[in-house]
C-alpha cells in the first residue's frame, strides 16, 4: 500500500511539472524578448545557425 501511494504521489508531481512547463517557458521567452543581446548582424547569424541545427522555421521568423 505504501509503495502504491508513493507511486501515485510521484506521478502527481510529474504531471504538475509538465503542466507548468509551458507556462515557465512562455514566461522565460517573454522576459527575454526586450533584451538586446547583440548587434543585428550577429543576431541574424545566430538565428540562421539555430535554424540549421533544428530546422525549425520559428527561429528565422523571430525578431
């Protein structure tokens, strides 16, 4: 019985973590958007290199 309760508790913690994951990522991105990380040329290079690595068009479209 104790093992089953522990398993249920662990699953509950995992599910709560997964549910809050998207919110935490969205908050992180929101706080990063206004930051100036480099000059425009370097940012463009970074976007293209991340795209080459991930093949995710979202990186090329972001400002």
